[in-house]
């Protein structure tokens, strides 16, 4: 319960404007395109990857069973989203800083619409914090690096 309050408090106190998950705005897609080739530490997931690396919620729809061997952050994003672009380099830095301790996954909501719908993603960025032995927790909006670090240490690593 305490960890859920920490994530909620962090999200509420540091939240920036989140993008509406509107895939019909092609102008925004053309204006801002994340350069995925520069992302070396975060791991992009498809739905198939999610089902084998994170949780097979289709096989076990009633129970969350995390399949990973380290805690994780899952970033549901879109290339055209301004706040998502603000979060991307922070997540890359954190993936490097916490390498070997946590996974940082990214799910492109444009390419993985079914996965995003399955998790009820309505605004982006939406971040799913997945500790090893507790229920996952969601936060919406762009968080600053220090808020991510606090969540990683307090919720995921329990330092």
C-alpha cells in the first residue's frame, strides 16, 4: 500500500501534460519522430515479447504473474507525443545507470494498439512499474529523473 502511495504521489506532484492517445494525428507523427536507433539500453516490446518476458495475461487473466528476473518499468509511448519525447532520454539514462538491476521496456502504442488497449492506455506516456513480488502500479504523464529514481529505489529495488 505504501509503495502505491509513493507512485501516486510522485505522479501527482511531478506530472506534466500527457498526450491523448489519438492515432489520427498524422501531422504530429511527421513533426516528431523518436530516433529508435539511438536507444541502446531500453528494450522495445511487441505483444508477443510482452507475453513471454513480462506477463502472459492471456493465459492467466485473473492473476498477475511477472515473468522477469528483475523489476521493470514499462513505458507506453508514441513517436508523436511531446511528453514521451521528454521521458525517452531520461529512461535511456536510467537504463544505463541501473543496468543489471532493472529492465526498462518500451511499448509503442501505435504499433501495439491491442496491447495498449488490453492495459487501458488512454493517455501517454503511461508508465507501468513492475516490482518483483508485488502488484504492478501505473503512473501517467512525464516524470522528472529524480522522481523516477525515487520510484526505482523505493518501489522497485526497495532500498
